[in-house]
């Protein structure tokens, strides 16, 4: 086996590993694009502060619904920052 054959074999192996990880991640994706967490039970325990930064430029029509959705999250120490990016 030559050096080029060995390099080709290693490259194919690495590429197969990458595809395997991507397929595994795809199986763990929810329909909204977030990963399904591996949890022991059905309870989720927040570990600390969570800050949500919402960029809002010309979002007068949709900002109320957005803020309501974020505020409805079950997080103890939730900080919401809305940044108005030079709305007209």
C-alpha cells in the first residue's frame, strides 16, 4: 500500500465519520430545528440566567407577539433586551 493509498483511505474514513455524525444529529432534530436533549426525566432545570436579545427594526406590527412568546417561557431569571435598530 502506497502513501497516497493510505492518505485516501484515512480521508474516506474521516469523511464517513463526519457523515455519520451528521446523520445522527439529523435523527435528533425536532421539526423546528432544535436538537432533542438527552434528559433523564421530563423536567428541565434551568442552570442560570438567560438573556434574550431581540433585534427589532420596523417591527411595530410583530413585536408584541414576539415579546409575549419570550415572556411565556418557564425560566426563573429571564432578561429580555429589545434593540431598536433605527426604525423608521
